[in-house]
C-alpha cells in the first residue's frame, strides 16, 4: 500500500534567492522546447535562453538548491517559459516537479556559498559580482509550459521579488556537460533576485481528478 507522495501539494509557497542569466543563442544551437506544442521565440534568428541558480530557503515547504536552463517560447502568441534542463539536490523536489508540473528534474550535487559562489557538479557554476539592487520589490508573473504525456501543461508562477543587476557575473558551463550549448558564451545580462517569494502552481479544491 502506497504511503502517498513525499512532496507538498501545489501550490508551493517558495522563498529564497536566485541569480538568472540570459543568452541569445542561434536557432540551430537552441535546446528543443519541452513541449512540441510551443515554439521558440527568436530575434534575428536567435532564441532567448535563461540559466539560473535558485536557493529555496525557510519558510519554503522544501529547502533545496537548483540549477536550470529555460527557453522563451510561445503558445500561439502567448509567451511562456519552457524548462528544458533542471537539477535539484532533494528527491522530494525532483518527484514533485515531475509529477505536479511535468518539469524534468534530476538530481545533482551542489556547492553553494551564498552570494559568493554556486556550483552544480558536472553542469555549471557562477560567481556573481557586485549587485545594484532596486530599493523596492516588484511583482513577478509567468507561465511554465511543459509536455505531460503528450499534452501541454501550463502552470502559473506568481510572486514578488527585489531585483538587481549583477556586474561581471562569471558563468561557466562544462563543455561536455548537459548545458554545454552555453559553454564559452557571455550572457547578455545577469539579474539577482533576492529575496523572492513565489507561488508555484494552482490552488486546487478537493482531491485531484
């Protein structure tokens, strides 16, 4: 008899900090969107790729480290974010991400020194420089578009965060690793998101269908 899931029900009320870089990548080198129901957004033949380190801290329902890569996509003319690669260091987060939102989370080893260095073994690393932060928080909102057994699953993410621009962020990606398509590329910009509070997923009434 199953003991049920080991992860919290959605939505997850997440707190912590993150560093997010953005790159313009030639269409031929773009990772495919997770769902074929979406198309990459391109500018003069280049797509918009994001890579990020997230650290989820108390009072989040789960605390863990995360690295991900995303592609900006469209569903028709509606902008979405496709999570193409992602790793965490807590099995409950991996299982919840896969089963609730079709996010392809795997496990990795992390070495994090807050606001100094972030490393995901065999994947990538970041050393953020000085941050110029806004003196106030701003609202955030986006939609995650993933493939769930051949159907498009769109999940909301909303919240608030204090943003900042990172000077001279040093990103490195293992050339032979899963994010090797970013190896040697310089980001257009890197943002610090610290702190943030994000509500990930939908509120549901009653048992899931």
